[in-house]
C-alpha cells in the first residue's frame, strides 16, 4: 500500500508541535464540468516547531497521533517570505 502524501500551505502555527495545512484539490463539477477548487484542512504534526504560517509543505499520512492528527510534515518546500 502506498503512503499518502499531499502538498499544502501552512495557515496556522499557533499550536505546540502542530500546524494547520490547507490542501487545494481541483475537481470538475459532476454536471457542469467547470473546474472547482475544493479545500481541506489537515492538522499536521511538526516535531521541531519549524514550520511558519505561509510555508509550502509536503505532508505524509501516519498512525493516529491524537484525536485529530494523522499527518506529519515530510519536508518544507518553500519558506514564507519575511515581510
């Protein structure tokens, strides 16, 4: 069985060792075929507290770590600009 991976954007880093990552998925409308953007929020384990809001990250599915956390940060692809 393949390990699930997603690429998303960190939208919150206020929790300890946890970040909220939003993942966009583009799907066609079942009837009208227009491409829609569906978003899903994942709570992701960040052991070293190194992710910041605005970073692009790759996340990987893992065993349940808490009631809502089932993903870990695999690696950080792009850092948010310090502005």
